[in-house]
C-alpha cells in the first residue's frame, strides 16, 4: 500500500528557500502523478504543483510559478519541491498526494488546462509545516 511522507518544512525568513521532499513507500512511482498542495489556516486547500513520472509533465499554480520547482527522482521514489523567494503568504501546511495514472493522460496536463481537482489524487501524506516570517 502506498504511503507518502513529507519532510523539509520549517521556519524561514522572507526571501529564503526550502526544499520539501515527498517520499513514497509500498509502490514505485513510475506510473504515478504526484501533486503538492497547501492549506493555510482559514483557507481552502490549494493545488500548487504536479509532476508526472511517466511523461515528466509538470504544473504550477500562478502564485508559485517562477519561484517553485518540482522534480521527481525515480531512483529515490521521491518528489521534491524547491521553493525559492518565499513570502509570508506561502505560510501553510504542505501536503503531497499521488495517484496511479498508468497510461492515462497525466493529471498535471489536466491541471494545466484547468480540468484538475484535488480528488484526482487518492493517496495523501500527513503534511509538513512551512512558516515564512521575519
């Protein structure tokens, strides 16, 4: 059974960087899509990035585009989210989620055309807290 564990969160000053990791166990991610989501107190959960191991497609939400970079490492069964130029409004709990896509169109491509939903992803981690504050 797939289990996802996030790590790498913490407290960082505005303008700083963090790299989040999402490591999977129980399955190999070869035909999975992995998404990063975040939820701040009092706000809805937001999908911010996606990576497809099968076709290497990616997705970024507008408010992180140019600052965040997603990458997958199949050998380590891990997806990374490099976050640069962090802002106070990036403060949230960050979650990764995965879904087996097989040979279906990647969820990341669907998200790029506005056709994605949180419910597309079936397995979720427990999250890691990111706080951006001076």
